[in-house]
C-alpha cells in the first residue's frame, strides 16, 4: 500500500467513525417525516424490576427480601394503590404526575434461559429467536422509511440490516488540531466519499460543541443522552435512536448499587428530555432489559438471574400516569419455576403497539418488523 493511500485510510479510521452520523448520505424517505421520535434504551445486565417498580401491597414481597426490601418500602414514591417507584427516579416520578411516564410490570421477551448475552441478542433481534444479522429497530426504520442512530462504538444487533441507520460515539482521542483537519480536507479532495464523511463529521462535532454536549474520553450516560437529543432535534436529525446502559447485574449489595444505577438512568433521561427541547412532545422513550431477577434475595443481599421484569415508557407522546400490566403475585405457587416473577405480557407486543400508534405502521409492516407479535388493545400514545 502506498503512503498516500495509507494516510487516507488511517485518517478515516481515527477521525470519522466516532464523529460522523452521515444523515445526508442516507436514502431519502418515501413518505413524509412526521417528526415523531422513537428512542430505545437497553439496560444491559438484567434490571431487577421488583426494586424499581415496587409491589408495595404484595404481602410476600417483604418475606422474600428481608434485607433489601424494608428501607425501600418506607422510601418508595407512590404510583398507584399497589405500586411505588424507587426514590432515585425523581424525574420519572415527576413525569408520572405529568402523565408522561408509564411503567409496565411483569413483562418478558419470551427468552427462556438466563444467559445475559443470549438474552440481549434475543431482545435486539425481536424475532423470537437469535439472529445476529437483523435487528428489530433496523426493520422498523426500513418500514417507516426513517433514519436511525445507535449511540455506540459499533452497530448493535438491533440496527443491523438497515442502510438507514448509523452509529455515533464520542472520540476517545485528544482534540485534533484544526490544521490537521485542514490537511485532511485537502487530502480528501481526491476522494469525494471520504471528503463527504469528514465534512459531515466536522459538522456534527461543531453542532455538539455549540450545544455544549461535546465530549472526549469515556462519556457517561448523561453526556450520551444529551448528545443523542441534540442530534435528534437538529434539522434532518434521525427519527430513531438506541442508547445502552450497563451495570444491572446485581448479584450482591443490590440496594446501594441500584441506587447509583437508577440515579444515573434518571438523570440521563432528564438530560435527554432537555436536549430534545420541544421535540420531547413528539417523543416515545422505551426502556427495556433482557430479563428480570429472582424474587428471593440471595445470601449477599443481591438477586440472581430471573425471568419477568418491567418496561418503562416515557415521553411527551406517552399516555402515562398509570401502571400497566397484570400482576401475577409473589406467593410461592405464583412464581415462575418456583423462583422468578412470572411474565404476563410480552415485550415485542408492547413494541408493536407503540410502532402502530406512534409511527402508524400497518399490520403488514408490523409482521415484517416483529413477526407474530400482535398489538395490545390499549392506548399507549396520546391520540393513538
């Protein structure tokens, strides 16, 4: 390889992948853009829903969790006659009161084992089986003819198989000097493709810098959500995005760890709302995890891999202020396989309902995006 070509390729790899969501290079939509935004937040590690949406009136709850339930029961924020919210979720609680937050209890994806990696892959595929080459968000943006953004260093399974989706993540490198950019712009004059990507990347970088959300090094969740909202609310910004937050595998010291995790989630979602601005009113945010955790606490004040969990829906477009889902109970005979919260509704069916109500996808389109997942007959979206 000659020196000039090496410089071109290495320059692209160092500078473009973290900064270039190339919306302008995506296919033009075949239908008008409604401006309705859809954001999926995947909590990797299996969130304990019983420590998040607390079943405050279930008499078996305290019996199963003598160490980790007591303080939570006295400090949780009341949602309904039967459920309360973890006190770290202060912003979500205010959204609940404003009818912009909708928790759903006892939700499962249909995955029937307890492997984090397989459970996440199953969830991202949205097919009822694992497929590493096709994701449910990719099929959704293809059907809707919209643009997608994964806030990730690599393309997650959820966005694979779509040419209408791209990735963005803050650069891990120190700030590049402007004369370096100028030299690369000159060098790329012979390569229209690389030049377009660099120009788009610089424009994105400037957009985030102007908004005060630019970051270098390891970004935290709040910084990522701020950047995501800024990009989505920009002119010709993406209609769909995916964010991830890890650290939910709480086998020990769960109370303290989840307090930190839920605080980070709550503050990140608040930053997302702020950066979306007026676009928040047309936004649906879906928060999901691969599976739940055991009903009984273990010997290290934690919980182990389980089955049923919860789904959190938020956004100005959400018809919130209520708790949905059929509660299965926590008595020994009501538990799934004698240890887990029993799922009474399906993740993919809730997604199908949202795609139909928020994006107006037809039955035929839903069958392609989430095969076999029938909609629920309930209004999740205002006017849906």
